[in-house]
């Protein structure tokens, strides 16, 4: 017969030595499955410079519209057609209107009032193309249009700099 001692049993401690490995694995998993960018840009897009810039507040009702030459074309290639890309789709100006009317009909009235299209045009895009796109956006009933640019020098500073170099 075994000899029993009358000691109360203690609860064993929790082994936490593998916890850092588990946390690292979960972190690594989320880094792999998280997508940082939704749109694959299919047009060559060089950001123009601007002086009066601001940030957009709500991005859930924001559509990015890219205008530029095909990615494979050279900057000096004047024969390359100007492409319009909206949400991973290349389309014509008339298709932009149809697409945005369909998207707007899926939104609630409050979201439709906040709908914003950010035009991200290449700095060498002709103003005629941008005007045609703006007219298509008006026909689609888009209430807000914004233009993307990077902060640059003001015209006065640039003209002063050119004048001092002469």
C-alpha cells in the first residue's frame, strides 16, 4: 500500500514561455493577410505640384480616378492614348458616368451626398481630358471633386528664384 502524505495539492503555475512565439505568429499572420492598397494603378501617374493643399476627412465615399498614359509608354511618347482608371478598371469618359451612376444608386442618400471623386491626373495630362472627365462627373451627379497634388513652391517663389539666377 502506498504511503500518502497529507499535504494539500497546489495549483500548478501557467507556463508562459511560448507566449511570445504565439504573439509573433499572430502578428506575422496579420501582416501577410492585410492589404494596404486596394487599387492597382494601371496608368503612369506623376503627381503635379500645388500650393494650397488640404486633406479629405471621410474616405469611405471616396473614389480615386487616375488619368495618364499607359504604364509601358515613355514620357516623351506623344502617340500613347490617355487612359482613365476608376477602381481597377480602365474605361472611357462615357463609362465613367455610367459606373458612378450605378455606384451612387447603391449608396444611402447620406453617403451619396458625401460622394467625392479624387482626380489624380498625370502632370502632363491635357486640360481637355480633365474637362471631359469633370463634365462626365457632373452628369453622374457627383457633388464633390478634388484634385491630388504634392506641396510645391508658390509661383511667386519660383519666379523670384528664376529672376535671381539671371
